[in-house]
C-alpha cells in the first residue's frame, strides 16, 4: 500500500508490519519526531509543491493524485501547512 492511496491508514500500515497502531506511531515518532499522520501529510505537501512548480497538473488533479478526497480538503491542508493556497504557491514559485 502506498501512502498516497486514498485507502492508506495507520491501521493498515501497522497490520502490514505486524504491530499495533499505537506501537507503530510511537516507533515512528521516536525515529522521525512526527507521528505517521504528520509525516505522511508533510510528504504529500512536499510532493505537491514540486508538482505545482514543475508541472502543469491542475490543483484538483494534484490533490487527487496525492490521495485527498476532494480539492477543498487538499487546498485546506496545503494552506494549513504552507500559509498559502496551492494556486498562490504556484504563482509565487513559477519559473519566470
């Protein structure tokens, strides 16, 4: 299972490793400083930044590619983590 799949979950990941979700989260936080959800969210936003600057995909398509249920949830999460909407980020970082 890939972390950008809509069906990705901590429970499924823990099952794959043969541990409880709590044990996996504790291990992950010890190693990375973040729980699984925070780490995955950060990774998705970093990928989104690359796609926004270096690609021609729409904001909607990027959100769907990264496993968000809808464009609004992607935009909301992106803005929470970066302080800008994906469109604002693209405009600010677009090659001139």
